[in-house]
């Protein structure tokens, strides 16, 4: 067992080393050129690369502790996907913020009410980052046929040599937050290489992938124990939103056939499906999608061991979050201002805002004050001037 683990570790280091041992020449996508990183910053980046590798190794051992998984390491050049030309798809809409000076040209491929897509939109809107949207047909998915990655959200960021493809909502947010927080962190192409992927096969032969470090910001290590604890807690609750909270949504939204149909009709309304899809496509998605998700909701209830009354499981998880906020005695998890875990939980919950389940949550828990506060922060783009300060100080 020890020899096997050492062999796997060697293979992992060999796969990751091309990602963290090289730093491409820094390029800027800003309208004005950035200052070159000073020598101290370059030294820091080498240390950061070593840290990223260490985190990757740690994630690998977490996977390899489960002996039923066979790890398949990707080659280093597979971690970064560059598309030379923009896909032949229609832009559904464009969101523009006047104070955005990030220099980023972002295109978001999404379903409007996917909780993971809502997380990314919450981050973009909070920080006042302009972006274009491609609405993806949730049943036929023609709009993402150009990529082997068949999940949403997908983000494309304009680069000199094409478009950088970012997958996985948490990785997208971490990479963009790293870019916004530190003017010396490099461009998105540099930053995305700190998030390599690892693939593994399940006992049934299904191959799955995991993006390493996806909850980490690559802005250097915290300098004191308190700051380290803050970072760790933020990561913990971002992961909780993905691994726990999101799994109680579908069984509640699609609890009955009527609720499922009402939910899809709301999805159609907020996603402007009548403008983006033909009448036949829209009706097909609404009725076939609603029935399919009602069936899937039953399976997810059993898979995640929810209570017989699935509403109670939803209330319970919302109360777990509220208990965490109560312990802190702060307006938000981040204090006076939302942090990334606030945005993650808000984004996930905002995906069901128009559904009966959400109204029940507001009535049966004390979530309303925090949620409405977050909605005001996101819609008011309250993070805009914070990142402007970070990037120009």
C-alpha cells in the first residue's frame, strides 16, 4: 500500500509540475497596461506555486484514501483550455457596469436558475463585472456542443490568443477573485493554471473529474493565525453550499408534479425562453423537463437521505447557516461585508426564489433578513469599489 501510494504521488507530482513550475510571460487584458511585477512578487509567485502543488497533493490523498477510486492523472497541458475562436452561438444578453475597469471580457454559458450558475452571477453582479450571457437550452443543450465539458456554468474570458475556458462554478469564482484581489497575481491565463484537474474512475467504470484547489484564492498565504482561520472558514462554507445545501433544493422544488411544472414555467419567465427558444422547444423543455425533474427529485431524496417531508431537510440546512451567522454575531459571514461564502449560499438559494419552496423557507425560518440584505448588496454591486481599491492601491 505504501509503495502504491508513493508511486501515485510521484505520478501526481509529475503531472502537476508543468503547471506550477512554469509561469507564462505576464500579459494584461486591462485597457491600461499594468506595472510589471517586482522581483519580490516573482519570488512570491514561486512560493505560491509550491503551495498550490502541496494543496493538490493533499487533495489527491483525500481521493486516494477511498480505495474504490482509481486515480487517472491528466497531462499538464490539459488543465488549461484555450479556444481560438468564439463558438458559433447567439449572445442572449449583455450586462454592463459603468465602473468596471477589470479589463475582463467575460461570457457566461448558463441555465438562468441553475444554482451553480446563480453563484457565478451573484459574484459577477456583486463585484460589478460586465459580462455577456448565452442561455443554454437545458434539455437539448445545443449551445455547448462546441465543448467536451457538458455542464454549466462555463465561462469564456477573452485573451490575446483566443478565449480561456473556465469550468466549475467554485473554480471560476476563485480564479476571478484572485484576479480582482491582487494586481500582481497575473492574468486569468496565468491564474487558471493553479487549478489543475484530476480524473478518477468509480467502481462502475464511470470517469469523473475534480478540479484541485477550487476553493483557494491564489493571493499568498495569510500572515497570522486569525487570517488563516478566516480563510479556512470561508472555504468550509463555500464547500458546504456545494456539497450539502444544493442537494436539498431539487427534491423540494420538484416535490410534486404541480410544483415541478410551476418551477419550469418560472424558469421560462426569468430566462426569457420565449425570446431565445422556439415555441416548440420552450414547451418541450417545460413539460418534459418538469416531469423528468419530478422523477429525479425522488431519486435525489433517497440518495442524500432527506427526511420524508423534504421541506424539513431544507429548513434544517437553512438553519445550519443561520446558526453559523448567529455565532458570529455579524450581519454577514464576512462581517459588515459579504465574503465568498455569503455569495455562494445566496447564489444557491436565489435559484429557487420564484418557487413555492422558497416562500416556505422565508415563512418557516429567519432567513429573510440575511437574504434580503444580500440581495441588496448584490443588486447594488457593493463589491465594485472594494476591488477597485485593491487593484489601484
